[in-house]
C-alpha cells in the first residue's frame, strides 16, 4: 500500500534567487492531505513580512507493508 504525506518547508533566504537559506523556519508536518499542508503553508507565508521568505509544500510517498 502506498500513501502520501506532506510537509511545509522554507524560511528566509539570502537573496531573491532563493538559493541559500539564512534563517530556516521549523519544518511543519507531516500532514495527511495537501489541503491541510496548504493551510499551514498559507499561515507560515502570512506570518513572514520579508520579501526574501519562501515556503513550499513537499510530499513524500510511503510504501507500507500490506
């Protein structure tokens, strides 16, 4: 059985190219649905007033024993 779970990752970057994190935010999750992760992403994004902050939703596939 395969299942998917979601995480919100990101933080403040050193420039607007978003290549190097200078201040990582705590990883949020896991979430069982993309909708739950999206709500957490919106909250994390809204909480930051920096133009150099960026958050993303990451997913992972889990293969569980039958």
